[in-house]
């Protein structure tokens, strides 16, 4: 290797060379000096610090080496020959770019050379790797944007200073431009409105876009063939100084048609719903009227059964009384004839008086029985027709009610037991309570004991501090769970073929929950009888 000192002219001042080296190292850009050696090779004479950093090399290893040996990557290029001409002929080398291997992933430097002395060349080196990479990224980004621009599903137009300067393929398709050019058209050319009106609208839109960066609107656009279509337009500000913006347009004809059809379908649906609602209201009114009628019939039927039963019960004591009075009349007539004929003796008189006494006793007892029945019936009728809240002696009131229900219980062969714990008064609605007990008894008589001879019903009332609990139990056939779950539903009955309406327990449930303000529960199982539990608030005990 030729030493660097051998490249210096014999007459060179060593101290001047040292100062020159110091100056070169202080220069912020890279400098490489070359010289033609005695063997004719173009060798590296000096590499300053900036060049060493740029090329990522150690100057000590390269000083004195031939250019092609130091940088093999340029050996096959025209660079060495051109630098030789610069050194020998003074021919300057214009700026050019070279790839080099100094960086980890390679780099690009920009070089410029001129002749510094006979047989010498000075090469200025500047690293442009970052700039080239930035330019490459910009180019890639622009290429990517161009692809997005051209293949976007929306029509995209770029406008600058009142004219369109670019339009993608979708824009030409949407506006049916054909071979016509959208570029250079004024921004109002694609609007069905007057150009001046359109420009005012665009200026207003740009004002909004300047404030928030974009502006979105729905408006009509005009195609090149003159047809009008609704579109969704978005204006995005690009450069306020150049008055440039991007307009994205999407055809919303199908959406508008879908909205129209949906609106039409909604209106039709609302009309049908309105009609159906009116029909349902009418049907519900008819149903409620029918239900009220059936409930009245059910009540009248219950009252009719009660009247018929009481009439039957009264008929017996009254008939016996009539028979006893008739017998008494006969005895009196016999005694009167004997007295008139003068044949009335002491024995006949005593016997006649004894028969009369027995007839009067029989008549009195049966008339008293009839009076009790009438009194119980009257009180029950008054209670069931009244909604007045009053205090009642619960035990006596229930016993009187059961007396009025004896026609039903006797006809159904029911053995009814009553227990009130403790005896006392409660304030309640006796009319509603009488209807509830009556319906429970009637329900048990009709449904509970089919096919059974042992027919026992227990009515147990427990008076608490705030509530009254009434348990109505039977030892009948019981119910399946599916039946028990529906017994309070209106019109649900297992005896429809026998004339059942399915309203008795429904009325009972409404009376308990609505009029009496309580709750009712049922416990039943097949073969194990049924128990109804009523929990009723005692009026006046809330405090």
C-alpha cells in the first residue's frame, strides 16, 4: 500500500497540510480528495470526518487505496473514469447519486467533483438516503392514494379555484361522462341548479368545512345525459389557500326508494294496526259486555237457586203449620157442635183442648223455623246487594249465612262444619264476603264430590290483629295441577257440558282481590281434597 505521505508533493509544507486537514475535518459536509499516483492509479488521499460518518468507513483503512479497491461497488460503473478525467483534465463532475454499502440496509449519496489541482480531484459527498426514502414513501403513499382514489366505490372529484381538476373512474361512471372530461368543468356543472346558486351553496359548505374539516349533505346532482339523481355529498377541505377541496358523491337513489317503500309500508302497517286495534277494541267491548251479562246471569242463577231452595225449605214448616192449623180447626168445629148439641163432656173437652195445644205447638215451632229462614235469607240478600262496610259478629253472621245456604248443602248432601277462632267482631264488606262464601259452597257442591258419598266441608275463620283468614276445605276428589292453575281464569270450567260457565271462581277471585282487598290461594291434589285460603284485611285495623 502506498502511504498517504507519498501522495503529497515533495515541496508541500507539512504544517500547511496539517492545517488543511484540520479545515477539512471541520467542514460539515463530506469531502474526499483523490490524486493520480505514480503507478497511474486514482488513489484516496484524504477522507474528512463528515465523509467517514456518511459512508460509515474508517479513513485510516482507506487512505492510499485505489478508488475501485476502496469502493468495489462503483468499480463497474463510469464513476472512476469520470473522476479520473476530473483529476487529469479538470473536467467537473456534475451532481450524481450513488448507492453505497456503509449503512446497514444500504444508502444513497449525492456526489459532486471538481479538479483541485493538476492530477487531483475533490469530491463532495452528501448523504441523501433519508430524503430519498422520504420521497419513496411519499411516492408510495401517492400511489396508494391513487389506487384508492381510482378504485373507490364513491365518486371522488378534486376541485381547485372553482373547477374540477381530477375525477376518479367511479365519478365518470356515476355522472355518465363517457368520453367527456370532468376535469376543467366549473363546480356548478354537475348541479341541476344555476351555476351562481351552486357556487353560493359550495361557499356556504366550505365555510362549514373550514370550521369542522368536512361538510356532509344530501342534494341532487345532474349527470351528463341530463338525468337528475339524489346523492350524498361530503366536502373535505384540502388547502384553504388554494381554495381546493375533495367532493365525494354517493348515489342514494336505492336508499331513497327503500326509505319511500319503508315509509309506505309503515303507513300501511299503521293503518292496518289502527284498523285491527279498532276491531280488537270493539271485540273487547263485546267480550266485556258478554262477560258482564254472563256474570249477571251467574249471580241471578245463584240467587234463583237460593230463592228456590229457601222456598222449598219454607214450604215444609209452612205446610206442617197449615196442616196443624187445619187439624185445629177440625177439633174446634167438633167441640163447637158437641157444645151446641149439649153432648160435650169433660173427657171430650179435655181431649179437644190437648189436641189444640199440640196443633198450636206444632204450628208455632214450624212458623218460627220459617221465620228464621226468611230472616237469614233477607239478611243474606241485603248483604249481597250492598257494598257497605260494617262491623259484623263473624260467628253469628257465618252461621246465619250457612242457614240460608242449607237448601244448597242439603240438596248436595254436604256436611258443613264451622269454627271461628276467636269469636268476635270484624269490620268488612259483608256483601262481598257473603258472595265469596256462597260461591265456595256452590263450587264444592257442583265439583268437589263427584262419585263420593262422604261429603264433608269445613269452614274455619281465624281473626287476627290485622287480617282475617278463612280456610274452606273439602275432602273431595281434588284437582290436577293444570286445572288448579287455571281455576280463577274467566270461562274456564270442567263442567261445560253440564252447563258450567266458568265464571263462579273468577267472580270470587275478583271479589276477594278487588272489593275485599285480599288474597286467595288454592291447595289441591287428586284424591286429597281442596283447600281455599282467603287472607283479608280487617277494615280499621291498618293503624
